[in-house]
């Protein structure tokens, strides 16, 4: 088991095919307390196990292949939207499995994941009550709904990062600070970034706001 712990997921799977004893070691829950993924394709492989032993999970990717998923929705063409939809299904299905099988999760890091939605984070917070660290970086679909979920279900949360999440607001961050003062909150380049609205739509909203102020 100790030797297996030095191998990556593919090497563990290959070694598990050599004999029944190695397969038993591969299936030992103690081997799978930490998982790191670097592309959506990795989530669909059978070279790892999900279970209650999982404590630390990291999904981080920044390749050109998935960069389009972090582009503003209104800038994507039909092909790009279809491409992103497939990635979204893959990621959401995986995180649903995490919710169902990994209730002892302590730390979750999601970076460059333009597919992650507020609903995903809400389910994770509900189903993983021991979660202490939640780090979200460049997760463009995350909004103030996730921050609200933190105040409602993040009872064990100690650290929250929402860096480069352009669709959260300063108001949402203030609510977290007010309702969860014990949480170490970081939001680099988030609330001050331009949200995902079409320029003309944003302009119309600003004009409407000025009219209301005048009234």
C-alpha cells in the first residue's frame, strides 16, 4: 500500500492488473484519500476509486482545450456551446458521484472549471458537512448563489477562496463576512471584474438604474 501511494493513477491501474493481490491493494480505500485531476477526460477513466475515504479533491485545468468553456456565453458560437455542454455533463456527473460517495471530504479545489454551477456547490456543501476548505478559481458560472449556500450549509467551512470568479458581487461577499465571520475569505479579481452580460444589455441596465435614481 505504501509503494502504491507513490504511483500515479494510471500506474496503479496497470499494476493492479498483474495479480489478485495487487488488485486488492488497488481497491483499498486507504489508497484513495487524495485525488487530483488535470483534464475532463481523466474524470471518465476507471483508474481511481471514489469512496468515503476521500478527503482531498482537486480538479484543475487550464489547457487550450477547455479554455473556451471560460469564455463569456454570449461570445460562443454553436459549436463551442455544444463542446462546453459535453464538458459540463462530464463534470456535473462526476461531482454528483462525489456527493453520493464522499461524505467525509475535507478539501475541494476547482480551478479553471468553467462548467461548475452554483447547484453543484450547493449539493456538495449539503452532502459533505465536514468540508473545511473550498477553493474556487476562475469558475465563471459561480455567482452569489454559491456564497449564499456557504452561509446556509458551510457550517464546518474554515477557508473560502473565490478568485477570478467574475459573476460574484461585492454584496455577496459582504454577506459571507457578516454571516460567517470565522471563515477566511479571499476573492482576488472577482467582484470588480466585468460579469457575463452582453455590453448592450449592461448599458440598458445602467440606464434603467439611473432613471430609477432620478425618480
